[in-house]
């Protein structure tokens, strides 16, 4: 057959050889593909398609000679995912999504873009993922430091309730939220200079926390995506595919849960994805068999938590996004959101920063409307009982 193809080339039919090269490449016969391409390029040395396919086929042949095990391929997918290149799963199958992720990695690093890895690129990928994991660990350690603020005891000079504020209808701000009841503005205190100054001091004190919340929100948006797809149950219950002692492997739990990721001393340790049998998914850092560090939890109903974990529960700074898009940022302790300072981001661009109780505004805080209007006030179970316009 190869002799016939050479004869075809001699008859100036390189397009047939190029088609044969594509077919051989798709079948995984990279050597035959390269032989076809060599003949094509003898006839058409400037054929860019043949040049690119030759580059890719050479890279594919080199990768095939590495004889990557399934656990090693899973480690490649895990490293790519950690670096922000979405492989759409960690199943050990380097298909189209994984190849696109590899090409994106190669593009970012200024490497020849083939979608296949050689030994040097594999080492570079592993090193980059390890460096990011170390950086994430440092960030998690910093996140564990308290960023709570001590709210000053601010009271308005005039406690008498006078009139409703000249503000837009609050229905648009609150109607879509599932985290609090509809807010009813009940009063305004006389905005003389003393309380205005005091509320301005409160805003000044709260502003750094609001900025930190906005930065954390941007960070979360770069990590939060659709929940990773559940891998197929290719193994029996209570079995491992890969290295589930000290390496990378997939463990199929008795009951239907699946863990895909890093192991150390027979425990989940490092970056991994845990698929719960009810459909919930955790993706992030593990330590000693528990969620520890930075991670994302995708609830079955669609809510998402992104933030710090300790010993399997939310601990430290975190962000909770409801299915309607309303997002809360604050500090968690033993799995519960602290009431001290919470930032709330609404779908229409409004923001709230201040004290919190249960699932409602309760205490002092600042409300920012998307049109630039700023209100300082006190809330009682989500009802404004005192308010002053800051601008």
C-alpha cells in the first residue's frame, strides 16, 4: 500500500497521501502517518497543513512512547485542571477536551502547540501544578487569619422616626433574593452632621472588607464553573483504579461515592474531586482524608460554595452563591457564617456590607445601590429601622 502511495505521489497526487496521513493519524498509527506526510512534503514542501500534521504526529508518537498509565494520565488531567485548563473530567482518557487543555497550556508557555506532551513538557506541567498548589496553600494559610472588623457603637442622635427616604422602590433590589424576606424601609432619622460623620466613619471602616469581598468574588468567578462530570463507575465497589496509596487514583466507595485525585498514606491528600452519590461534588484541596484548604462545593440544588475548609467543614473566608445569583461573602466558623461582617452582592448590582444574623441583615451596615446611592442604617431582622443617605 505504501508503494502505491509513493507511486501516487510520483503522479502528483499528494492530496490522496494527505488524506491517508489523516486517516492513519486518527487510527493512532503515527508512524504510517509520518511516512505519508514525508512523501507529501517532498512534493509540496510549503504545504502548511502537512507541516502542522507532521508536527502533531511526531509529538503524538513521542507521547505514545512514554506509555503513560491511566493513573499518570489522570494526574495530567488533574494538573491541567488545577492550572485552569478545563479537561471536563479526570477519567484518564486524553480525549478532545484534554487535548484542547494541553494546547492551551502549550500556548500559554510558548511551546509548540500540538496537544501532545513530551517528557520535558510533562515535567513542566507537573512543576507548574505543584507550584500553584504551594501558592494555594499559602493563600489558604493567609485566609485563615481573621479579617473580622470591630464595628463601632454608632447611634443616631435623633431616634425619632420622621419620614420614608426618597429612594427608589426597594422591590427590585430584594424581590429575587432567596436569602432574606422583602425589606421594608420604615424610617429615616434626621441627617444632622453628627450622625452623618459617625456613619461615614462606619463606611470607612467597612470599605476595606468590601474591597476584599469584591476581590475574593473575582477570584471565585475564575474558579467556579459547571460541576465536573461524574466519571463512569468502571470498577467494583471498594476498589481503586490507579495508585490509592501514594499517588493519583480513583476510588469507588461502597455506596456510590467516587473520589478522583491525589493520595498519601492511603488517604485523600492533595488536589482531588469527590463525587457524592446524591449528585453533590467537591473539587479542591484534601488533607488526611478530609476537605482542608481551598475548595468548591457544588450542591445538588445548584448552590455553590467557594472558600476555605478545615477538617471537612467550612472554616475561614468563603463565598456562597445561590441559584438565583445572589452571593454572600463572609467568614465561616465550624461550618456556619459569622454574623460580624457579611457582604451581599445582588443580581441588579446592589451591594450590602455590614452585620448579619441568620439569613437577614441585623445590626449596622451600608447599602449601595447600583445607581450610586449609598445608605447607612440599622436593620432589625432585615427591616431598616434607621437610615441615612450618605450622598
